C-alpha cells in the first residue's frame, strides 16, 4: 500500500511539478483534471474479496494515497483533485454504485474531490435517456450525506448504438450514442465526461477509439487507418457546447436528445433524433437571434441553413440525425419595407381594395394598421368604400417583430 502511494505521488509530481523530479525536468506541467488512484476498483477487488471487503480495502488505499498527496508541501501537488471511486456500476453487483458512493463519501470524504465512475451497463440507443439516472442517484446520495462534489465519468466508453445490437463502432449509430449519452448526463448535472480512448488500440477488438488505429476490423469499423470516426464529430459538437454554461432546454419527445448552452451573447445547441421517424422541435429563446444550422454528418458538419429568427426556431429533424446550431443575440433596427400602390382613382360608393401583402421584413411583419378614412383597419389587405367626391389620404403603418415600423400614404 505504501509503495503504491509513493507511485501515485510520483505520477502526480511528474504531471504537475516536473521540476521537483530528480533530476528536474525542463518542461511545462501537464494541465490535468486530477488523478484517479485506482480506476474500476470493484473489478479488481471483488473477484477476490467480495463487495464489502473490497470497499474496505479501497478506502484504506484512498486514505493512504490521499494523505501522501494532500500533505505534500508544494501546493501544485497538494491541490491536485482526487477522483474517486471510479467503479463500474451494476456490472458485477446490482446496486454497486449506491453502496460504493455512500461508503466512500462517509468514510473518506477528505480524499474525494470529484466523484467519478465508469458506465458500461447501458448499450442501446433506447437506453440513452437513462444515462441521467446514475447522475441523479449519486446526487441524491450526496444530498443525504450533506456532501457536494462535481460529478464525472472517468471512462466514457461506447458499446454499440444500433437498437438491439451491441458492440458496433465507427458508425452513425455510435455518433448518436455518444452524443445522447453525454447530453443526458451533462443535462442532469455531470461536469466531467471524459472519452477515454482516442485511437483504436491495435489489440482492442471492440475498436472503441474516436480515431481508427493502424487496422480496421469490420463490422466494428471499416474506415481507413487513422481516420476520424463519426463519434469524433459528436464529441466536437459537445466540446463547443460545453464552452458555455449549460442551460435547460425543453425536450418534446423521448426520441430526441438535446443540450444547449449560453456564452455571452451566443447560444449553442446540439439535437439528435435517434429513431426512424421524422420529428419537430422548437427552440424558444424569447429573443431575436441570427445564426447557422449544421447537420453533423459522419465526416463532419454540413451547413444547411442560416438566417435571422424571431423569438423561436423550429426544426424538422430527419431520422438517425444529429444537428448543431449556433445563434447570436441580434437587435434588428431595420424597419419593414412597404410595397403598396400609393395613388389610385376610385368610383364613389364602389368598394376598392388596398393590398400591401408584398411588403417584407427580415423578422416578418406582425401588424398592418390603416388609418385616415373611417374606422381603422388591420391586416395586409383591406377594403374601403368612399361615398364622397374628393381627395383622401389613407395612412398605412407596418410593424415587425422587433418593434420597428415604416409608414406609407395612399391618395
């Protein structure tokens, strides 16, 4: 145990304070989130000790390693976050996540800075919404204990994605699976989802990296060597969204996964439709925006639309599709353009029509008001009857959604 604690301390120093090594290393320190002293400890201990004894041993190890790091005189080392317990819930013992989290937070709270675990018990697109369940469970445990920690996934792995078929990598389904699992986890309050494998290991038959390795093993992936997989682009979308503050987004359908963020005047959204039917979604921002809409294809983003939007944006989503949206606050100061005939001659007591329906505005015209003769009239097309001989003026005012207005006079 002491030797292992020394090893963990050495790794920490190597990462954040290389000048303390002997001999000193002349390089910049690594920018790390923290260290996980022993990931997936239940897979190791449980095979030999059973769950209760395994947690006993893990807590002993966590205290030993934690004391060695937290008591180090250099603050670069002592301030490094410890990520624990890093278990794989429900894989070997039902209810493992609750039991491990409760005991670790009760018995070694000083050595748990970030709560983490691996997630390998959910494989299918149909299960994506339930990725938030474990986050909710851990938050409930912390609430009961009066503890509060950031939450993360220490190894965010994908195990498939096609409905009812496991272990399928490098496909559109894997892209949807990665996005949906992260969107639901982050939306529930997870702070640090970490995708563990960048490249396919050559000895890993499941081929779970974001980029293909030196070989391809169909059906897991038939992409060329060293090629970005579809799920790579889902991760890019998630990275852009997570630069901002995660916001609550209304999700009208259980076939959609949705996440959004704000960052200054910018709004970023990711939306996936993980079923075979088209569906609609409306993003109601309550403000005027301008921006771009991308479809996230298997080889990257494709711009499919851009423009200005008044208050909300409605999209129709294709089956098995992922979209990325960037919007910016926009103040419209341009008034509508009115198109109406401004001079005409009519016969006394015969009805005539005034038509301003060709008028336009970037946000849309929301009100037409006609005044000057008789009662006020509303709408783009109106009808009048004048019973006297003479010259008359009818005034038209048009307003857009931003409150800008323009006027015209008809004689």
